[in-house]
């Protein structure tokens, strides 16, 4: 019988999980990840096709349903990056650390390449080498390459680094790229979203949506969270419940003071519910401390709910459905974007008699005529249909990966 790989150190041995916990942990991670994956197409569909062309989070002009349609998808990126870190911790339990380092470097580089090529192509239905958009896949890939170094530190140091990046990066909001001269583009990659241009970087022109520093912090904290998952189920549930409540209380207190944690201050509005919209409108690009507190706090409460429902045997069918999505997240991500676009072309054909591909040639910077945009009702209908199609595709791919586990390339999709 083949022997399992030996840990690189006593620290690895101390972190090794009990065998009976493995399946439970994987279920919680996959179900939570599957939930945010299901929500993701809602925002991408809204971004391209709704009748409202302004900022859906503007408390003065938005509607409640439109606001919630956008806000609920705030959970996607932080939970996805956080659980990517957790998955690294779980992989470390069964891999030699040097092998995991190599895997993270290769996987991270692969994700960055895919962001600049395939993701670019499916977003726009054409590819331009001299114009690039760095979004969540780039952030995950680059963060994985950083984690290839951090996993060689003790867990407490990884948690400290991650916590400092998450909690302290807003202290750097006043540092501008101009402070670094010709290397200002590098600071932009780290912390300042927007257009990167200049002699040293032109071509290509790069639009940065996901600066790296806070996302490395989220992944590092997610890695440390893996330690919680080796605990007995009831302790995990209690920890998630307490952590979620603590994060949300911290969010509420910090947000109320308007002192720190988000560059966008909330303000009183003509009505109470619009004031609440202003209060909850926190910055995603880059993710502020308050953005991460509220989204990860909600995610922790959901994780506690998943554990509780599993313990009571409730909602088993829903957990099974979400777990299918969560097992193949990258396959899902690559598939959902072109599916949304193809669906849009089909809907447009039945509505107007033409597919109007030119409307989506530079997504998400659409130029769709106002009278041809979709209502929220149609958006939700398309969202549900696409979610069903994605479930069928993901279920097939899960089965395919299981029956072809010897194919190493499947680990990258």
C-alpha cells in the first residue's frame, strides 16, 4: 500500500486534520462556494442588460430591488478568494509543501494567462492584445503565487500578514502612483484601480479592477481559516457564528463613525431606507476593510447555517445542488460568461429581430440603446434559465473529472 507523503516539519504534522473531518469540511467549502457562484451571473447579467444605465448603488437614484440585485453579488469575490485560501490549507494536508509551492506557482501563472486571453475573449467575443482588463481571476492567480511563499511561514504569521493587509490597507489610500515616479504603475497594481498607461506600460493599456494587496490579505486569512475546519463540527459551527456576528458588529460600529475603513462616507438621505442604502454602500474596488467585514461576516453566518442544516438533515437537496457548482468553480466561471452573452443574443433576436452582437463587443462598457435594455423581470428570468443550464453542465463535468482523475490537466480547469 502506498504511504502518504511525509510532512515537511512538525508544524505540518500538528496541522494535519483528523481523517473523519475531511468530508464534512469539503461539503461546507463546496456548498458556500457554490452559493456565491450561483449569485455571480446575476450581476454580470444585470451589468450588461438592465434598463438602468447609472450606478445601481447610488442611494439617491436607485430602486431597492436594483440595489439589492447588485449588492448581494458583493459576496462573490471575497468569499471566492477567501475559500481559495482555505483550499490551499486543505491541499497542504495531503501534499508535500515543496510540491504545493510548485503547484501554486504554476496554477497562479496559468490563471493570469487565462485572464489575459480566454476570459478577455469570452467577455467581449473578440480578443485585443493591447487592451486588457485585470479582474478577479488575475487577483486569484497573483495571490496564489504570493501564497506559494507564505505557506512556508508558520500559520500565525500568515494570519498576521493577512490581517494587516485586510485591516490596514486603507491607511495607504492617500498614497498616489505619482509618489513612485516611473514605477507608479506598480503601485497601481498593488492598490489603486483604474487605467494603467505610460511609456513603460504602453502598449498594452491595462484597466485594473482588482488591485492585489487586499486580495492577498483575504486569501491569507482564508488559508488560516482552514485551521478552524479541522475542529469538530459543533465547534466549527459555533466559531463561524461568533466570527460572523463579531465581524458584522465591527462593521456597524466602524461604519457608523465614518472614521476609518472605507473612503466613501455614508450620509443621511431624504428617507430612512435610502439612508440605509447609503450606509451599506461600501467600496469594492479595491475592497475596503468595511466591505470585507460585512461580506465575510455574512459568509461566516451562512457557513454556520450550512453546518446547522447538515446536522439537522434539512435542505439536503439544496446542499447537493450547490455542492455541484462549488466543486468546479473555474469551469463554471469560464462557462457562465459566454452563456450569458449567447442568451442575450437569442433574447435580442426574439425581441428585435436581430442579435445585435455589436452591443456586447466591449462588455461591460455597453452601448445598448436605452429602449432596448432589459427589465429586471426579464433579467431574473434569464438568470434562472442560465443557472439551470450551468447546473447541468457542471454536473456533467464533475462526473467527467471523477471518471478521468488520471488526466492531470483537469486540475487546472
